C-alpha cells in the first residue's frame, strides 16, 4: 500500500497554514506526518500550527524546491523505514516554491514512488492579493500544476472581483477543480483521498519533469529578513513601528509574521500580515521549557536588514 501525499502550495500568505490546521482538525487520519518548509531561517510556522498528535517536521535550511530536495527525499525514506503507521503525508511548501520539483520527487525516485502516491496538489489562492503576483514565475507554476485550487479570503473581495479571478485562473489552468473559501473553509472530504493528481496534465505542462531536466529559477529579488531578540519588547512601540512600516512599505512587503516576547505578559503575542492587511493577537502562554525570545520574519523586495534591526532595538521595553 502506498501512502497518500497532499502537496499544499500557494503564494506567501495565501492561507496554507490556515488550511493545514483545518485539515489536521478535520482529518480522520491518526497518523499524519506533516512536513513544513519555510522561506527564511525561522520556525515561526511551527508555532502557528495548532498542536496536534501529528508529528511536524520542519525543513528550514532552504527552499524545498531547490537545495533541500535531497533532505525531503531522505526524510520520506526515513518515515517509510521507521514509521510503518504513517498513513498520510502533508507537505506545506514555502510560498515561493515551484511545486514541480516537489512533484518530481515522487515520480523519479524509485524508493519514493514505491512507497508514496500523490493524492493531490492543492494550491491556495489569496483572493485579495493574488492579482498583483500573477506575473511571478512561482505563482504561475503553483497555479499550472494544481489539480485543486482554493480561492481563499473571499471575505475580502466582492462578487465581481471573484468572478474576474475565476476567469483568470481558468485561463491559466483549465483542469483544476476550484473551491472558494474563507479561512480554508473547504471540507476535508473534498480534498483528501480523491486522488485528483493528474500525471498526464503535469507532463503536458512540463514533459521534462519525467527525465529530471526540469529547471526553474527563483525570483532573487524577494528576500527575507529574520530578526530575533531575547529582551522583552514594548507593545506600544511595536505597534507604532509596524503601523508606520506597513503604511510606507506595504506594497513591496509581501509577508511578515512574528512571535513576540512582550513585557508585562506571559503570553506570546502573534502577529501576521500580507501587504497592508495585518493583525495581532494573544497567543499561547510561554512554557517554562521555552526560551522567551521574539522572532520576526519580513519577506519582500528592497528590505534593509540593518534598519529593521535598528527599529527592533527601538522597540525594546
Ligand atoms: N481575511 C482573511 N484572512 C485570512 C483568510 N485565510 C487566512 N487568513 C489570514 O492570512 C494570513 C496568512 O495566512 P496563513 O495561513 O499563515 O498563510 P500561508 O500561506 O501559510 O503564509 P506563508 O507563511 O507566507 O506561507 C493570516 O493572518 C491568516 O489569519 C481568509 O479567508 N480571510
């Protein structure tokens, strides 16, 4: 029996982790292995995935579609050898991943293709922000290789915008099944164990996937800056800074998120944003075992890490 694999992809901030949480909550599977790959040397996502019985494995030393592909192969081989009970694998790629090399991993490598079978490639679409990123190669690829697309964040757009977006997506991929959602509100039964992955469709778009000659290029203009500090922060100053920064930089600020260690509270403060849309909230309590430190990642174009670090110093309590 092969283990079904869900590849969950989609651009930065489109709602992959939100969808993942839903799948983990609703799935009947007891033994899912979750593989998360983040852009930037950070593990913030592992804080944002609701704690479950599933094992969360992070691959953060690079992008899953390039330099850590071998790590993925080794990981899948180990899961197969060590844990015979695993009955599902979900891979959440980075928002900047081209899913093709990830798909290829399951086709080319015999030790992998014997043990695993792709169930579906699900692409999350940020209903509000995707239009400004449709020219990015990674986004085109995420849309083209999907067998299932979820237009998420429909609470932030109107009927006409949704209709136009559906039309645009249809022109980019005519075979994928399309769902609409708020916070990933598509039932797990529509997304799992349906084996909608369509190899013929994939090979039509990229015949070179079959012979390992598929090449893709990353958009090197998009960079990440990770900030970490142990001293507690002053929340009022952080709000001032972020408000200012998002107002002036929002257009080229694709994604930012953080877990903050704030003075006068024992809770983690979590904030997240995509361009100008951002929100903060109280997270779980810091546990005694944890090293209290703030960790923030900014992803976008033209980011200046020195000035961001100076801002962070200004925010110390
Ligand atoms: N308004 C609205 N916000 C949403 C919806 N789905 C997710 N969000 C928010 O959008 C932000 C990004 O969601 P994530 O699930 O972290 O997105 P992601 O694709 O994992 O993001 P990356 O970490 O960049 O890969 C978070 O602040 C979510 O709460 C939605 O349907 N509507």
